[in-house]
């Protein structure tokens, strides 16, 4: 019996020793744990950044459609007003020039916006930890500033140039009009673009 007891105790000691040695071999050092946690955080941030970029692209595409459609509507309304007034005999040289310039400004804004979105999509393809990612995001931000300046330029052009030229038409006498018609025709001035 004594032999059996010694054998059982010996087997238990060997098992405990083996378990302790095996557990010690699989334990990570604190530095490895910190490094692993840091990598996990970087991966989570990368996923968050990618989702945020996709959200920004979607939001800006919706806003772009709204802006460009609004400006195209203003442009077509301006053209309709010009056609109607020209039929009545008004000199619309300035207004026609304004119309062409407005169209150019709208096209420039749309082009600059497309460049901004392309740069954002390019940034979405790059790994956020990469140095190129930060540079690409900076380029996208500068392109966004250009687009916003284009939008402000369109608004300013409409409010200062187009509206003034339309108001100046009120003081014009249409050529070929009869003496019974009023000297100042009613002109519908399109509302300010916001």
C-alpha cells in the first residue's frame, strides 16, 4: 500500500509540475500583451476610419446633387427669363453673358467636387497607418476647400452680378414696344440661392 501511495503522490507531483511548466511557457510577457492590444486598437481605428470615409462620401454625394441641381435650376430659370424678355425686345447682352459665366462656374464646381470625391475614394483604399493615407486626406481636404470656394463664388456671382443686371433691365425700354405698354415691365427676379 505504501508503494501505491508513493506512486500516486509521485504521479501527482509530475502532473502538477508539468502543468506549471506548460502554463509558464504559454504566458505572454507584459510587453507582448501591450503590443497585441496596441495592434487591436489600430485595427479598430482603421475600421472606424474606413466607415467614416464611406459615410462622408455618401453624405457629400447627396449634398453635391442638391447643390448642383439647385444651381442648374437657377441657370435654367435665368435662361427662361432672358428668353421671355428678349421676345419683348429687351437688350439682354449682359444677362446672356452672365448666364454663360454661371454655367462655367457650375461646371467648375462639379469638376472640383468630382476630384474631391475621387481623392477620398483613393484614401479609402489606403491603409490608415500608412503615411500616404495622411497625405491623401490632406489633399482631399484642400480639394474640398476649393469646392466650397466654388460654391461661394457661384452665390456671390448670382447675388452681385446677375441680380444687378436683372434689376437694370427694369430701367430699360424695350425696343419695338408700343406707347401703351408700361415703361417698366414687371420682371421676376429669381430668389437668392442659399
